[in-house]
């Protein structure tokens, strides 16, 4: 299995869909109300820092992403990245 952490250009809408698919049940349970797409979308795009995002791909399919703002200025160097 080929797993890659990549700085490739990414589609912010696709990242939002990943977040929603992973987080919607948890947010709904925590808030006790239905998913509010307008609120969640606005918050996601307000907080998104594209320069710090690395996508996780398995066999060339994007399956997730990480935000590296808190990791040495957003760099994976010296952090066991395998690069």
C-alpha cells in the first residue's frame, strides 16, 4: 500500500467534504442539533491555512489531510516524514 503525505495542490471543497464526512456525527452529537452547513463551512474556510495543509493519499486517492501550522513552521523536516 502506497501512503503519501504530499504538498500537492488540493481542492478546499474536497477537504471540507472530508471534514464533514468524518466529523458530522460527532458535531451533531456534541451540539444536540442537526449539522448547520453554513456555520460549519464558514468556520472551516475561516480557519483553513492552505500553505500548511498536507494531503494524505493512499494509492493516489486523497483520504485525509493534516494542518502543520504547529509543527516547526509547517515543515515536516526532521520529524520522521520519511522524505
